[in-house]
């Protein structure tokens, strides 16, 4: 009995009347909407923000004279940097005009200069021999050993950079 002699009757637990469940008002783990107190809508997000490639974060070149401990530390740093760059590439709007951030071989800290494609046009126009050179220097020796076609090498390259959506199925299957 509540105050002033009013009875409060609560509905039974469960789904009274077998009503369909209501959708959750916002997707799970989504941030709350932005509220501007001046009445203006919030600014639109930048579709492709400035690339993540700070000058302070460079690949560590692994040299032949490095100790095992130093090589391991440099490989770990290079691998971490590759993960950060792949994550950034994934946040970009994937289309044929985008330019993505190139990764380096974590085992060496290097990549061949001027021949690694970072746009759809460059990926499509790269010749098989150039793909083999890239594969040899970047840790994809099976490209040459298994005589991969251009489409398969394009697919692995774009997948490694996390921009596979830029290629059509026909471009992935080209011989």
C-alpha cells in the first residue's frame, strides 16, 4: 500500500500481451549523439582525415650487425607500426581515387622505393615482373615460387594493406 491509501499494481514480469520487442534506441556501444548548445548541427566528419604517419614514428632498419635482442625490439616496433597503419587504412573510405599508406617489411624495416603501389590505378597498372620484385623484397617470395598471376598478387597486396575493397572480383582473378 502506498501513501494516502493508493494501491500500486505492477505488471507481471515478462512480456505482457506477447508484444514484439522494441528496438534498442541506439546501436550497442555507439557513442551518444553530439549536442551543440548553440542550436547548430555538429560539423560533418572528415571523410579521409590526415594520414597517420607522424615523422617521429619511422620504421627501424634491421642491420646485419644488430644483436638478437635489438633485432627482436626493432621487429616488434615495425610490426606495431604496420598494425597502426593497417588500422588507419581500414578507416578510410575505400574507392578508386584513394591513396593509402604503404607498409614496410617488419623483418627489415624497408620497402622498395618508387615501385610499391598505393592507389588503385598503380595496383592495376603494375606488371607481373614488378610484382615479383616487390614480393621478393617485401617478404612474399611465394609470389614468384608459385608463379602467381597479377590478380592474386593484387589481392594479397591490397589485403595486407587493408584496402581489399578497392578491387573488383574480376581484378582479383586476372591471370
